[in-house]
C-alpha cells in the first residue's frame, strides 16, 4: 500500500532540467503542488505552464544562502506548508585533482554539500511544527564507493550520505523522514546528454545509463511508502554499468 501524494507541497531544486524536471513532471501528475527552484527562470516557467498543478517558480542560486531562504519563505507564503524538500541541485566535475581548477572544485562543494544542508535546515522548523515532512537528497553511487576519476564529486556525495544517516537519527520521533536517492550513471544534461536518440541508445538498448525518468519513479516510490517506512538510501544502477 502506498500513501497518496495528492495535495502535498514539494520544493524541487535543480528543477529546470534533468532529474529535477523529470521529478517535477511526475509529482505534478500525482497531484502535488510544486515550488520549482533553479537559476533558469525561463525554463522553469515553460515547465510550469505544462504541468497540471499549481506551481511556484522561484529563481534560486544554490551558492546564495539568501536565495535558499527566500525559496523556502515564498513556498510557505504561497502554500502554507512544505511536505517535501527534494534537495536535488548539483554539479559534476570529473578529472584529476592535481590538474583541476580549485575554484571550480570549491564551487561544487558549495552546491553539492552546503546548499543541501541549508535547504534541509530551512524547512525543518516548518516540518516539525506540522509533525511531518520528507527531506530527500539526490546523492550518487559515488557516495557509497570511492570513484577515483571524480574525486571531488565523490567527496561531496560521501558527505551527503553521512549527513542523511546522522540527521535522520537526530530527527527520529519528529515525523520527519531523511532519505537519499543515489543513482548510478544517468543520461541527462549533467552528464552531457541532450539528444533523445542518444539517450534511448545508451539507456533502453545498451542499458549502460539510467534516465531522469527512472530517478523520478524511484523518488515516487520513496515518498509513497507508508509513514512508518523510511527508505534511508535507495541506490539504483543501470543494468549494464560495469565501471564501478
């Protein structure tokens, strides 16, 4: 038996493309009310116009603490509650640490770690007041194993996993679930996939990549479980991914 998500208020960060966009579309079909947050307002407004649900578009740069606070404040003003914080926004940088751009590495850590902490921290008071809520973080298989070709990205996802595991225990008894969705390789813009034919080839035929829609279905499964159930970590991999 799954819980109905109809009427739930969900904040989706990184909503303008990839996993965030796919999750927004699926959650809208389930009757959720959405706050779409990202830097690309034009893309989010176009997305909101296609969704069969009430949506709030908020420009939010995940490197800006004030943007994150504003995103949560506007959601509460518009909807009166927040049921789900889907802290999904993130960036990806592979390559050799010694040859990399240190400023870009630290920017990745700000978006992938600091912003996640700020998103969670900002919604906890409202969720505690209503005795219910879900905080879901987009993690990665890189948070479970040490991936040597993406050391800073892997570092950020290991930090996210520790955050989920420890804060979940601190919030036990408050009605708030803390969970991570950890995909393997996903054929979406974050990993350089833009062409639908190419995505079809590597996901459906070769099965070496997931799609953003696969991740959306996984999120729906996590959120739809009875409140007594916490899917602490959900790792999903392409059937034929063998490089990890």
